C-alpha cells in the first residue's frame, strides 16, 4: 500500500498526506451520504468550547462560529459502516502501525461556510489516552480543503515528545496552554488537501486549524485506529476491551489451545 519513504516520513514527522486514497466515486458516495446524515441528524454548534477562543478569534466572533460534529455516522448510513474496513485505508494503517488493527472511532468535523469553527493547538491523546503510542488518526477529506477553508495544520515531529499536559476540565475541550502553544509562537505546516485525500497522523502530533472563511463547506471525517493489544489508560485489567477488528486477527494471550 504505502512505500518505504511514506512509512519513514510518517514515523519521522508524525503525519503523512496520501492523495486520492479514495476514488472520486467513493468520495462522492461518502460525501452525499454524509450530507444526508447532517441534514437529517446533525446539529449546529459553535464548535469546541473553552478559554482558547479568546486567543484564536476576534471578540465578535468568539461565540458565533459554526460547526457540525457527528459521531458514528454508521449509526445512520451503511456506506459509513463499510468504510471502516476500506481496503486502502486499512492497508495504509497496517503499514504504519502493524497488521492487527482495532477501530476506535469515526467522527465528522464539518466547518460550515463563512465562519466554520477553528480548532486550537492540541494533541488527540488527551481525548482518548491509551497505554501505548500506536494510535493513528486518519482525516478523510470529503471536500477540497484549501488553506482558507481551515485546512489541518501540523507541527512536524511534535509527536516525538509524547503526551503533553493540556488544559482540561468543565467548559473546555482539551487544548494546549495558549501562552506557550499558539500559532503566533509555534511554527506549523498547513496541509491543503483535495476531496478523497487522507491525512494520517499520530495521536501525539500537535495540530490545529483555522476558521473556514470560504463560501463552501469543509467536511472531513476522522477515523481512529490502534494496535489491538492497546487499552485505554486506567481501565481495569479485568475488564475486556474489545471493538471492531478492521484488520488482522486479535489473538487472546491467555488462550491455551
Ligand atoms: O479537522 C480539523 O481541522 C481539526 C480536527 C482536529 O483537530 C482533530 O481531528 O483532532
């Protein structure tokens, strides 16, 4: 699926942009099903709450951004269920983290036209901390995503520092402290993408994205996968931890046969 240079780049930089991993027909079907899911089940919010808004947005915009987030689109659409096992997607994930791959989540992050919400600098680790680092996020683009539409921006190699302390608590989504981690002081690389592209990134990679200032929607869907022997931190060891196996076979270390 991926070549050696791509695999090395992912491990070195913490991310990899794979162009046209989905065919135009596949992307078209996924996008039109997602529009239907949004229209029938979606809800508009301002996006992630939190004190970070004061550092990323002008005062008059701080409470007026727009977002549609939707977990588990496969609850509504079988197309979105099947894509969890998409051969190209899973093949790439296996090349990056190993053969036995467990699905963790699918979530839509849609930025509506004109004032689609930004995201502050953060790692995804604090949203779902696990006991190892082979957790990969895959951002599937359903629309062309030029920089002005609030494209993903990444801090290359930042995953090497492992999990960092985030601001957490009631009334905020986890984010890095804005006095130290902010695009004003930390260089990042914007990744303009086309529909059908996928950006793979480590859940320890620092990333953020700006407001969608275009007249078009910017919809992308994040899939999370990890090695099947990983577990959420602090989960009781006596409690099983299983989910969809999207690649390979999960062996039972205590099986005797
Ligand atoms: O889609 C984006 O622009 C950023 C989303 C994000 O921060 C994330 O998936 O963790």
